């Protein structure tokens, strides 16, 4: 918790993180990567990770 975060903001972030982790555990992750090489040199390297699910 930093000086500018309120306890409510910290709790909301912690709850969202716990929910995301629970969905990851139950459903799994989706990973996608993209690599761009130009003139035999790495120009761009991106990795996407997402979790799809909903807690009711």
C-alpha cells in the first residue's frame, strides 16, 4: 500500500487479483506470442496472456 492508495483501493485490487488467480487455476491461461524479425534482427517480440472466465 502506497501513500496515495486508500485501504478500499488496496482491498479491491487484492480481490480482483484473487479472482483472476482462481480462474487461472480452474480454467487455465491462454498464451499467444508474436515475433517480428527485420534484417536478421529482432524488431518486436510480444507475449499476450489472458484468462477467460467469470466468477458468479
